[in-house]
C-alpha cells in the first residue's frame, strides 16, 4: 500500500522512524514534509499536499492512505479534512484507529506525536492500515451524505421543519 505522510516540527522525529517502520512492513512511503527541523514551520501545506495525494491515488485506483501528525494532531486533521474526498480521523487509541476505517472508511489518520509513545503510534497506524471498511449499508449511507454535502451542500431534510 502507498502511505502518504506529513507532519510539522513536533512530529519530525516520529516521521523518520515511522517511514522506516512502514517500509519494513512492505509499504511504499511518500513524505510530504517537512524535510528539516524548523520550530516555527506551518503544517497546513504539508498535510494538505499529503491529503491531495491520497485522493489522487485513490481516484487512480491505487491503494493509498495518509498519516498526518503534529503536537496534538488536531490542526493536521483539520487541514487534511479541507481536501475534497478526505475523511481524516483523529486517533488516540487502537479502538479509534479501527473504527475510523471500519465505520467511517477514513483515508487519513491524524495523531498527536506529543501525546503518545512511538510504539503506541505505530500500533495505531498498523491497526488503521490493517482494518478494512465494513461496507455496512448504514456506514455507506452516512459517508454518502457527507460526500453529498461536500459536493453541493445538500443535506437530508430537517425533521424538525
């Protein structure tokens, strides 16, 4: 599988180790930056580029996912979710990693590098990668509703109206 990675200064050390871990697991890793430590770098462009690459690969039929991380993972998740077609999930344990894929068909995982050990991070990412989307009708339906809103702003009718 192709894995697109992006971070900021807070996750740069994790990024280097993570790339080695993923390559050892047989994955192709594409690093979207940064390439050098800069304590005041800005993560949005790195994360958006990684998310765009995930969408481009998936559209081309390439099996791809993304990993974005920083101090908390929050900003990185927000940035990735600005890309049409991305479903980025903030993950903080094995259960949220699994459910992000199984129920939400998330294609990007966001993690706080300052919140976890490297071993925890790799276990979350491995679980995320190894968990397939369930394909259950209720999850397909909900993902389609999100995609509809993303595409044209449409929502189901408000039952309170």
